C-alpha cells in the first residue's frame, strides 16, 4: 500500500502541521488564510461554537503597592479548522490573522494534548 504525502502549505512558522486534510477556506494549511503578527500559547476553555474555540492565556501581573504578583487570565476567540482535533483542555498555539468575524481574529495553528 502506497501512502500519499499530505499536501500542506508552508505558513512560515516552526510548528507541526496537522496530519488530516480539510476543505476549510479559512485553514492556514489547506486554505488561503495568511497568518501574521502575534503567536499566543494557551488552553482551550470552550469548544461549543461552530469551528471556533475560546482560548485562555494566564499571565502574571505585578502589583506595586503590595510588591506581589497576581495571576490574570485573558480569553481569545479563535477559529479552529476541522483538521485540528481541538477539545477543552487542549494546549494550542494561536496566531493572528485577518478578522474572520466580529470577535474572531486568531486561528489555531498547532494543537497538542
């Protein structure tokens, strides 16, 4: 049995491309969506939307008055192409793209359990 190599587009960053194919036009690997700008690592909090996920990124914020750090969370809405297996609890890398809807301006480029 001969295995065919999956045709994926090089998006210009050092991440592992997905193993599955998809026909999504907003997929950075199999469609024609360019990525640019910021790359953010976070955890998927919700995957209830159609082809979109909520990604939470935790960071430390310094409070000068108390000379302590506090933990803060920022949530991002990101498009999840069908070729990515994304569920709540998955660690993902998202990257900035053109606005896909009113609040979605990021796309998932790598997912790992």
